[in-house]
C-alpha cells in the first residue's frame, strides 16, 4: 500500500499524465472541429465531395490507430516533414479522431427534428443560423454521451504514443518497472491515475449534459424571471385592434397560374388566387388536394413548375429573369416577404423556452436588439394568452399551448401575412377550441390570414372567403355561406364526405 501511494503521488508519473492530457485535448479538439465539417461533407448532395469523405472515414475507422501512428511517423520524413514524436502522435490521434467524430456528429445532425428545420427555413433563417440555433443545440444533446465515451477511449489510446517514443504515462510506468520490477504498485498507480483522469472527463460530461438539460434550463429561467419581475415595467397587454378587412382593400398576395410537381405528379395545376390586405382566406379540400403544398409554395419552400407568387411587389423564390434563387439567397427572400406560418405539428424549437421561441425570428432573422425582440415576443405571448408561460419549454406545455406558442412565434415578427397549415389537426378535440378561439380573435385584428383546415364549423366562423381545392385546382370560392350552399358537384360531394367523416 505504501508503495502504491508513493507511486500514485510520484511527480514523474503525473508529468506523464499531463502529456496524455495534452494529447487528448489536442486530438479531441481537432477531431471535433474537423469532424464537424467532414460530417457535413459526408452528407453533401455532391457526389464528388461526399464520396472521398466517406472513403476517408471508412479507411480510418477500419484500420488500427497503432498502425496509423507508426505509418505516419515513418512516412512523413519520406516527404521531408520531420515532426517530433509528440507532434506525430498528436497528428495521428487527431486524424483518427476526425473520422469517429464525423460519424458521431453526422448521427447527431441526422437525429434533429426535420419539422424544426423546416420551420427555421420557412421563417428565413440563413443556413448558418439554422445550424447554430436549431441543429447544433439539438445535435449536442444527442451526441454528448457518445462523445464522452469517445473522449475516455481516446484518453486510453494516448498510451499508444509510447511506441513512437512519447514519454507519456504508460511509458513512464514501464520505465520504472524495468528498473525495480515492482509491477503491481507501479502499474496499479498508473491505472489509478488514468481512472482519476477518466473520472474528471465523466464529471465534465455530466456538467455539460446538465447544461443542455431543458428541465434544468427551465428552472434557471424561472429563477431569473422571479428576480427580474420586481424591477421591470409591465409590457403593454395587446396591440390595438387594426381596421377590419374591407372588400376594397388592395391585394397583398397574388398567386398567378402556379403549378407544382412532385416528381412526375402535378400537385398544383395553374392555380391563381389573390388575397386582399386583412382578408381571412380558408382553404378547404380533400387530403392530398394540395393545400399544404400551396402554403409551402407561398414561402418558396419548393420549386414551381410554372407561374409566380408575389407578396405586394416582392417575388417569392425567383429572380426577375425567372430563374430560381440559389439556396444561399432564398432565406433572405423569405425573410423579406413578411410571411409567418403556423405548422400542423407546431415545430417549436424544443431547446428554447416559449419566450425564446417567440424571440427567435425578431432576434435571428430580423436582427433586432435583444430588448426590442423580447418586447415583441412578450406582447405576442400575451396576445395568445400565454403571458404566464414564457419560461416554459415546449415539453412542459399542452398541445394547445404549444400551438399558441407557435402562433406567438409567428406573430412576434409582425408578419404581413400569416399562414396556418391545419393548425388543430394534431390536437385532441378538447384542445382544438382554445386554438380556434385564438385564431378567431386574431382574425379580428386585421392580419391577413390563409388557413388550411378540415374543420368546417371553424372555417365558416372565421373566413371572409372560402377557397375549395381539388386535385391541385381551384374549383369553387366564395363567402362562408358557400358551405351551406355549394355550387359545384365536387364541393357538394366534399362537404357531404366531411360531414359524414367528422360529423361537421
Ligand atoms: N415532399 C413530397 N414529395 C412527394 N409528394 C408529395 C410531397 N408532399 C406532398 N406530396 C403529395 O402531394 C399531394 C398534395 O399534398 P398536400 O400535402 O399539399 O395535400 P393537402 O391538401 O395539404 O393534404 P392534407 O389535408 O392531408 O394535409 C399529395 O398527393 C401528397 O402525397
């Protein structure tokens, strides 16, 4: 025991441990940074980028790190590059780590919620903003445990550096043993030092995981709110009601002969609709008739086979010469359109509180200063009756409340037009009423709205105009009374079917 303690506290061994930590930190940091870009490249649309990266990862994962280390140490001098044993070991470990980190990060990115990414794109987040604010925070939560394991494995792999002459912990232990033959106390002490280091890594992992834990975040935010509330002025409850829709109002949205194809299938067929400022248009149609596709097209989320969409004079998704905007330019085009959207499955950013969700567009897309964005977000949350829930995270809210946060998120950006894609169809029946009422209240504020729904009673109660789509074509339109008095056989049949199906 005395021998064990003597070697456990021996500075010579701890100096070896410091070298192991340096190798670990260097190789892991390089591995994560380069691995991130490799992860993106390995999923690139372009085969010339994707294939070489996939081959690189395949080879590095398939060969022992010891072999790579010896190879690198002996091959680099052939090219006139003479590195110290420490630098060679660091480089070899880092190169190996890039492949493993790339795969871990790719898995994390693939696990992020597609709906949240679609929401970010719809609101005009740039690709970088989508990465930083939506993808990375979610991916980090998924990859943290695997990355922790990887770090511990790498710590142990640093002992391989001894084969090229790096005098790290394992080599130092062996050097002592070769002189005094006290195998057990020396090697157990070396093992204990590795255990202390891996425990520190486990502690760091635990701390990081708890930083990203949304329940803990919620508790921290609530505490801060309590401290802040005493000193703050109350936010104005709701904005004043604007003028209600007038039939003489100017057009704010013009969809002109829009056609959209998915593969060989024509989903929207030369569809034309104009929407006036302040008007509430409800889209009705069977499942698959093209309602969601129309809403996505209004946000230029899919290419058009023909036709155009304008928001006042702003052309969506295309250049004046008719060519589709590049992926790099589309986000700004969407952001400038002033269109907001509320999704069927809410698509809230689940690592953000209700307030942070509502602040996301003013902050990230409109780049407003924090206080101004916060004011707008608070006002929007109060408008949908969720002023007391600003520090709740999506998983702490009911479906109806989540959808109202979704509405607040869109409203906080003060949109010119608000789109609703079947806002209540993912909700339990008892929660539908609260969301419908929120939308009805909004319809009285003068915001232009386009709502896709299967709820006929709600449609009749909120619409200034009903538009009925069938097989991607506009078949019938008119005031809410057309639900009682349809003119076309297709709409009559649709209404009969919906009433039978939903008892509407
Ligand atoms: N990304 C896609 N790829 C291929 N086909 C698609 C895609 N999205 C939608 N479709 C098809 O396009 C058609 C119109 O779909 P869309 O979602 O616009 O209909 P919808 O009227 O909104 O239906 P619902 O009321 O069920 O939401 C459907 O036949 C659908 O299967």
